[in-house]
C-alpha cells in the first residue's frame, strides 16, 4: 500500500469512529487519496458522501449540514485556490459556532519549493478563524504513523465539537505521489483502530458546567434573542416576566412572552422611552436591526450576554456580564411590565397586518408573511441575509412550531443556496428557503447536483426585485443619492431565473398573483424554486407606510 493511500484510509476511518457521518468532497488530483477512501466508506454505508464541483458551494453545503445536525461535518478539497474558496464558509462557521472539519490536500514540501502547479501557502491559511490548525507530516511507511494520524484526527474532532460551542478546524494534508491505490495491502505496522469501533483517543469532559448569568435581577428586563433555536428562551421570559424580542420576530420562538412586533416597537423612540428596561439579556449576537444596536448602546441599560461567543455585541462597550447560558429566571417582580408589552404587541400587530393587506402585492413583507403562514409544522426555514431576514422579523405572524436557520455569523449572502440544501438534508422534514435574487444568483452553483447526489426536499422562494433591494432602505437609498444609486447599489442584473433553473434541471415556477403564490407554497417534496417578481422602487415607501401604521396605533 502506498503511503498516501494508507494515510487517507486511516484518516477517514478515524473520522467515522469519532462520529462524522456526512462528508462533502470537491474533485481534484492531489486529494485523490482522500476521494478514494471516502468513496469506499460511502459504499460501505459508514458515511454519506456529497460531491460538489464548486468548493465554495461545498463548504456552505457542509456548513448547512453541520448547523442543522449540530455534529461535525468534514469538507475535503484539493490544493491551491480550491482550498482558498472554503474561506467564506470557514469564516461563517467560526463566527456562528458551527463544527466543521476542513481537509485540504497539498503538495509535499519538495514540490512547494519547486514552485509546483496549483500551489499556494496553505499553512494557517484561515488565520485566527479556526479552532485548530495542523499540517500532518508527509506519510511514510514506518511504525508509529497509524497512532499519529489517528491521534490528530481525534484532536481535530474534539476541537470542532467544543465543550459548549462548536467551530471549524483545519487539517492540511500534503500527499506525495502515487496518489491512487496500488492494490496491495502491505504495510510496516497494523493500520487498525481501537477495538469495537472506539475512538483512538477519548476526551473526557472537563467537568465544568456551562457558566450561567448571575446578575439577572431587574424588575423591568428585556430578552433579545438572535438565535431562535436556543431552547428555553420563551419559557424563561414567561417565568421571569420579561418580554422576549427576536431577530426573527415570533417565528421559531415559543411562549406567551414573545413579542412578534418587537422590532417595530424598538423603532419607536417614544415607546422605548416609556418602556425602557433596566436590564437587557442578549442571547446570541444580534446583527440585523439598528434599533437593537441603539438599545444596547444605551448607557443607562445594563446588558448581559449569553451564548454570544467571542464577538461580544457591545456597541457602547458596556457589557456587564457574559456566560454560556442564561441560567434560571428570577421571580417576576412587576407583572404589569410584561402585560404592557403584550398589549402594545396586540395593537401593533393588528395595525401592521391591516396595513399590509392594503399594500399592492407583491412586496417583501407580504411575501415573507405568506411563506411563514404556509409552512407545515416542524418545517425548516432558511433565511437569506439582507431583506428576507428583516421581512420575516417585521411581518411574519407567530409560528413557534417551525425551525429557523440564518447565516448570521458574518451575515454574507454567499453560499446560501448550498447552506439551505445542506440544512434541508440534515433536517429530514419539509424545508423552505426565502432568498433575495442577488443571494440566489451569488450561489446558483449550489443547484449543480450530479445524478448520484442526494437531492433535498426544499422549496426555495426567490423575491426577485432585479438588484440590491436592501440598499433602498439604507442611507444609500435616499433621494440625495439617486443619481448614482442604480449603478453601484441597485445593480440590476436582468437574469432570467427560469432559464437558469432549467439549465440545472431544477423545477421553477414564476407566480404573478397572490392566489397563485399561496397555491405554489403548498408543500410537496423535491427541489424547486418559486420566483416572485417585485418592484424595488416601491420598497422604501412600503416600509414607511407600515411603520406609520404601527406608530399611529400606539402613539396616535
């Protein structure tokens, strides 16, 4: 057996022993030893192999699989820019706490020194955005290699899994030719793992219980959650008498304390002044709404953080306490506090939806509301960055029975189609994705699924306003910048999404009426795209009218 084949087969075997069940592979020559070993393990039913020709899409597919399963997923590629294309997914995984094991093939040192083709410096190429980096020594046929390889795989798996929060790790694997199996099995030592399929190295728990916040004591508090998947947040709010406001509105967050119009309420300075909390408990890292950032920057409000990771959301650098979890709730001290928020929510919600019913269809908030309304119980909703996540938070009705995923670690639009496909496969139940047209186009390669690849049960809804609609709601969209807006921010593309889907063999439906949209949203299995075309120019005025309706209902 040649050394590269031996090393690759041991690495794959030890990954399986550590619990890796999903691996994404992009083709290449230098990573051929891994490719053969992974195909062999897939054929034996030991893992599920997914093959993608685009490394960036492969990385985000692995991210979606890992985020939904909360178990490390490996992604493997060849050397050079192929490895560099994994960096966006690695960045997202690091900042959102998703466990990834990145396996990059490389040339051995003598070929790097010779300036070999398809060679870049891959040593620590992801910088500080990995939990662990290791470059394995070039494989040699001598005793001690089996234990070394298996030990390093165990280190990588443990670092990716983490004690409380996962993250990406990077193993760089320089393979020396020959790169294909030779057919013989001769080796200087046994290449077996531990008996009974055990890991080579078991890592015992440190015994440290997750830290819990100890300064929660306010009569008037507020919970801000950026992650709808955190168990117990809604119940905590109910028991403490604190309103729960989520960056995805009332979608995926159960409990009577959840305030569906929370982002609208925080956008009213007069309301916030009358309902100013003494403490704010942040669960995760809010990244979307400026009104949230203003509240967190209020120096008169004490901010506590649970599950925030290393990137603390502290706009005024006034964070008082950080912990792994939020711990037991305090006894409610002022029952009228939560009641006041609930009554405001009821008024704002009634006004909001009445105003939205009067708006010309389609528009982003109305599309988001319809998608959430149509989802079956326990379905998955993957939200694109920019407008889709905002539209759901601002316009969706309460749906505590669904699951939401967003790539909010670094909030990019790249890789979202692939993320949605990976998350849908791992979810194993009906799944939807709501994306803008630029997000969809940015990862249209995610639709490239070979005939041997698993296809997800995923309905992708694309709100196509022919460009960057989000900028219409920001400073760039003001009338004083109208002369330059369309070219450098609006960025119209004119792409026919139907033809694009047809080229990839993906079902596409363009709907023009609201009744057609509601019918199209009815769940059925398979991968399909529903396109809704909207006018980008009307977006700003729609939001202004909805905000005016909420303001009038609460402040007169």
